[in-house]
């Protein structure tokens, strides 16, 4: 009995992912945007989840279905790329600051470990005696 329940779960997990044509995705999203049909009706009619429907809507706004991307989506993409760049540059800047601090600390340690001449040492005047 245990093997039967396990096999049932395995079959569900091994189910192939459905593929939808780009034309269908575009048609569904355009119908959603037109307001003629509610999101719930579209999901029931095409047997898709609401999450998938809104994912398609996001892709549509970015021009992924052969349509022209919206200005808002293009700006959001630009902002995301710039934020990534700022993050990368900030990390590089912090790395370089730490490297410089470590280098300066090592230089100070080397200077302090060198033997120093004290007042008890007589320094030569540079001539032969």
C-alpha cells in the first residue's frame, strides 16, 4: 500500500511542463488588459494559475511576446540594471578600502619592527678617525 501512494506522488512530480504558444500568451494578456474578461475567467478558461497569468502580463509589458515593450517596463528594466551596477561598484569600493587599510597596517608594522637607534648610540660624523 505504501508503494502505491508513493508512485502516485512520483507520477505527479514527473509530469511534463506544459508549453503555451506565444500567440496564445499574447492573446490572453491582451484580453486581460482590455478588461473584457476577468482574470479569474481567463484562468478557468485556459486552465492556468493566476500567478502564471500575471507572469505573462509582466513579460508582455517587457515586449517578450513580439510586441512593443511599454515605456514603464523599459524604465523598470533600466532602473534594475543601474541598481545592480551600483551594488557591484559599492562592493568593489568596500573591497578596495579594506585592501588599502590592510596595506597601510602592514607598512606601519614593518616600520615599527625595524631597529631604532637610541640616544645611547653614538652616530658617526662620516669621517675617518
